[in-house]
C-alpha cells in the first residue's frame, strides 16, 4: 500500500499546499504574531519542510532541532493553544485540497507527535 | 557512467546514481542540506558549466531555474558539470565610467563600460567597487550584453562615500564590478501573464530594466509599472516611461506621489495602497516585482501574497536564496 506521503502526492502536494497553508497562518490572529518579523521567502521554505514532515515525507527533523528552532518562540509565549491552531489550519488546508478525512487525521497525528519538542517540554 | 563534478579548483568523479549532494559530501565538501527530497531548498547550488538537470529544478522559482540553480540532493547529471555555491559564481571585472547624467535633484544615471564580457539579466544587481575599496550594490537598469554598457541609477546621499565619489569622478575613472546576483528579472517563455512592477526611489532601476526586457521579448500580457515618490520632484524618467507607454499599448506607467495633488499626471497617495488597488483580477498568474525601501518591499510582499499572488511569482531585490537549514516550521 502507498505511504501517506505518496497518497497525498509527495513534493507536488507540498508545493500546492504551502501557499494556502501560509496564507491561513498569516491571516490568523491567534498565531500570526509569531511570523511578523520574518522574511517571507525564507518562511515559505521552512513551511515546506514542516509540511513534508507532517505529510510523512522524508525529513531530517530531530527532537533537538525542533526544540532549538522553537526556543525563542516559547520564550515569547508559544503554547498549546498555538499548536492547536496550527494543526487546525493544517487540517482546513488539506480539506480545501480535497484530501480524505482519514489522511488528514494521519497528518494531524504526525504534527501532534512533535508537540512536546516544539513546546520544549 | 561516471561524470566529473568541478567546484572551485577541484573536481571529483561521481559514482553511478549518486546525487551531487552525496558526491560532494563523500569528498568532504560541506553542503548545507536538510530534507534530501527536493523540498526544503537548503542545498541550493548553481551550475556554472554544463546543463542543469530538469529534475533538480522542480519547485524552484523560474528566475532561479533560468540561472541554472539546482537542488544538489536531486541533481544527477549524465554530463560533466561545474557547480558553485549561491553567490559565488560571479567574479570581479574591471570597468571604467563611460558617462553620467542627472535624472532628478538626487538621482544620477551612471554608464559603465566593462573591460571584457559582462552579461546579466536587467534587474539583477552588481557590486561596484571604487579605487578606495568602497563597495556598494546597484541594480542594473538595462541589458548590458545588448547595449555594450551598464546603466545604474545612483541616489546621491549627503556624505555618501560611493555616491560622492561617483559625483566627482571623471569619464574614464577605473572601477571594479562584481556579480551579477539577484533573481528580480524577466523570465523568457510564455509571455501572456500580467506583470506588476512597483518600486520606490531608485528601485525604479531594476523595474525599468525588467519592463524593457519584457517588451523587447514581445511580452503580450499587461505590464503595469508603479513608481513611488514622496514629492513630484522625486520622480524621474517620467518622459521616457510615458513614451514607452505610448509605444506599447500593454505597458502602463503609474507614477505615485505620496504628498501629491489631485488631477496631476501622477496618482496622489501611498504606492502600497495604489498597487493593491490595481492588482489584476487574475492574481494567481500575476508576476509581481518589488524593489526599493526594505520596509516597503516586505510589507507589500505580504499584502500581495495574502491578496492571492502566488509566492513563487513574487520577485524582490532583497531576496537571496536561503542557506540555513530549516529546523522548524
């Protein structure tokens, strides 16, 4: 059976999802404060890395890199509610792209699995 | 079949089925990388000799594709190639000041004659170095390979080291140019999409270059160029741009003056708001070029993206390919 990443469409799915996902993030007052002062082109590249990981694709994320990469955001107040919002936005992005509910749940579970590292707990 | 990969002064033989990233890593050349699947773009490199494999360019902006940038992790060449890290490809070239004229009260147009072959896409930038070692970057407003000279727009700053030097320098003064770099330029190909160019101050230079290049290549989509100025006296090249609009029905020149008056040849108001108000209905196909003050570029980039312009179709002067690995979303 095809992997989740293959079912979603691999790198093409990431490229199709990234603009929709990042637009929703920037428009969402719950989380957009964390993205105010970052370069958009660099963010788009980072979001692609995140989506690849969440889609079950190849990635080199480690618990340590997740922790280090979010430490400064935790210091600025990043908490469970923000992670919830990102997972919700991820889900609405995928449903907009016509992804099946079961696959969306699998993506959400992968994103959920890094919550502790992201929040440095 | 083994092929030869050259980088700098060294070269390596790649093994069968090996990616550029693997070949360089195996030989002790450190290449920033992360996902190894052609997504994160951490391992961006440039092919400087030989063809760029198409599969190594999937997902890259068209301007990067045209400059033969590749993702090292996806790059499997069946021919010998030379590669370089982003920004390392252009060398130094001597040049002389060939002419200059005033464009308005604080902008000077400088013509340089390179001593040797220099080609770049109009809209890219180069670094100008004078005899004292002062270095500043300027955007190229013309097509140097076609014209035989380079056109730069220099803003004259009070106590500016480089602009002061240029103001005083005589014809024939030797300088050094380094580059080109940057991915704010026109990509040849299907020329039917709408183009919007918006810039403040001497941000007009690259946009003027991009617009003329698009027209020279028979671009058929609508091209709108907005030049933002604080006062009417800060606009420049007005007659040239109005003339360009007369000669090309699909080219529209929209000068914007923040402290302007109603019913003049320009539009009075903020260039950010005016740009958003004239974005074509077909936003997903529109290519947007932004140059000038960093705050202006950053703010309008975000507004236009939220308004529906695709991130891969937004080109700005400040953009340089990321070199850091994505460690977090």
